[in-house]
């Protein structure tokens, strides 16, 4: 089979590999669709910490595939098309016991700590299968659109942490795919206003098309005037920019909710926050990371029910042979989501 293999910073290479076979409790998928995300771009550049010793690993974790081999009675049937929730844990630590597998002390994830889905076939290990990470899709669901349930699940966790509701004024920093998901979720929640902060003019226009009521550049004065005297009820920082985290607390209204969705680069970047704003305005400041099986199921429900359409976020669909072109496009800032169809 063909697989896209990490061979060092800037080197993702299509190679021939043996097709995997299912051991006891395992499943082999034919990969139907796997979309590229920011994590994959960091992998390709050599800056993802999980790939410090990752030579020979296959990335890709936003995946839909068809079951082609099973190792015993695993609850999956040959020919079924499934979405795969990528994160699975030890099952025993405090986080796992609370259903927060994304915070497991020994977190494992396809395409991150082990081979992923930028390949014609992929092996799903027993622990992942047992933990219920395979979610069956109904016939007729577009696999490319369903693959985007994973990033949507991540955004959904951030939105839920902010308890966005009707009448809220929402500010979203960043209008990449994740920022646009946050715009869509705020719209679904009935927010009174959705204001986007994004330096790229083309992305600002896209945000308006996805339901933002206003979109501005990085002028803080403009944002201040847009949210009004009372401030924003919800502020979501979906971009890895320190100044956005500082500004979020200033923009938030009394009893506002702030979500630091995006982390900062691991290059010594840090931000000094005015915690008096948290104290005197009684702000709720949260952080969310990754997805869980539950959030993936909820995200898939939104897609399958038609409440949130992911097709408009797909800028291109390419085969594995065009993987380099796909990654170049995904990292150019000109595309939203690029899907590889092995």
C-alpha cells in the first residue's frame, strides 16, 4: 500500500508499505478521507513534539474509512463506513475515569503517537477499538464532510465551556477553519452578535459568509467600539497570538466567559494577564484542548442532521499522490480544509 511517511522536517514522502492485518481485537480500515489540520502542518515542519522521534510515522487523524478486516468480535462489521475518534487513553487514570480521555496521563492518538490515516489502509489497535472510538456512519454521508467532525468536536468543547446562548455578544479571534467553526456554533446557539477579529481580509469576508455579523482587523479600538460599552459575553481565542489572549480579558463583559482555545507556541512565548480583570469582572476563563468520543459523536450529529454544514469549509480534495501539493495548499493561508482521499 501507499503511505505518506514523516522522514524529518519538511520531508513527508509517499512510500510503499505492507498492508496491515488485524490482530485479535483490532480493525483495519481502507481510508476514504483524511483532512489536513494545523497539527499535521506542524508535523510536516518538524515542530510537533510528538514527532521528535517520529521518523517513519504516518500522520493524519481526521479520518473516515471503511472496515475491511476485523480481528474477532469487535463490534465493527466488514463494509461499514466509520468515523474514528482519534484520542484514546489508558482507561485507568483520573482523567479517563471522568471521560476526559483527551487529558489522559498517557494519551495516545492516531497520526500523533502512532501511525495515522494518510495511507491507503490503517490499523486501529485493540485499546482504541475497545474504548468505542469507531462511530458508524449512516449510508449516504459524504466521508470528506464527516472527517471534519474531529476539528468541529474540538471547537464544540470550547463553545460548550463558554455556555454560549441567545442574546450573547460573541467575539472570535481568528477566522481559520476552527474560528469559522466557532462562528457557526455561536450562530446555532442564537448569539445576538458574532464579531470576528482576523488580520487577513479574505478570511474576514469568509467569516461574514459563515454567519459573523461583523469582522475587523487587529485594531483593538475597532473591536472595543464594536462590542459596545458593556463588552462581549463570550470571547474565544482561536489563534495562537499572545496579544489576543490579553485583549480577551479586556473585551469581556462583567461575568463574561473567555475560552483560550488555541495554545501559544512552545518557543518561550508567554503572556502577562491582568488578573484583576478576572477578579473584579467575575470572569470565567477556560481552556479546552482536543476532543473526546462524546464530543466527536455530538459533532457528527450536527453534521449528519444538517445543522452545521462542513462542505463549505472544504477547499480541495486530492489523492495521496498529490500529498505535497495538498500540504502546500493547506499551509498557504489561501485554503480552509484540504482533504486527502487515499
